[in-house]
């Protein structure tokens, strides 16, 4: 949490950070922006379904919701259902690619491991004011 707190301070963002079971987290009472990054895919199915309902309910109350996950279709079978639900509620779903110029040592390690990280991919869901 220390790194996250430092990053928020650096950008002048007021943030409430706490350690909690994300499936049972208590959202703030006031209007909020909620970021779930690389989190939803880690929830078991039943908890994930409940979180979708909770996030869409919060969006209906005026919260801004951003969900970010890696592109991993075979392990994220839930994604299309979530995207469709966000879009029906007035949000959007996007897939994106960012070209990355890797430092030489990282490119060498990447190649040695048989990987290719010259392009970073991800997807996001967004809804809110």
C-alpha cells in the first residue's frame, strides 16, 4: 500500500486505501470513483457475480467505475458478460494495445524466456459521470 499511497500523493489524488477482502469490501457512503485493476479475475464466480451487481448499483448512484484486466480470454470467460452489462448500463468496454520500447536488458531477458512484451495489451470497462 505504501507504493500506491506514494503514487496518489505524487499525482495529487485523494485516495482511501485499505486492506480488505475485495469480495466483501465496504464502499464509501459518498459518491466515489472505484478502480478495480487486476482484481476481478481473481474472484471466485459467485463473488464475481455479486461484485458486478454491486458495481453497477454504485454506477447507478453516480459513482465512476473503472475495471482493468489483462487480455486473457481463456481464463476470463466472465469478461463478455461484464462488458455487455456495463454497456447496457451506459458504460463501455475497450481492448487496447500499447507499444513498449523495452530497455535492452529487459528485451534480452524477454527473448531468452521466449516472451514478447513489445506490446502491452489490456482491456477496461468504464461507467460513470
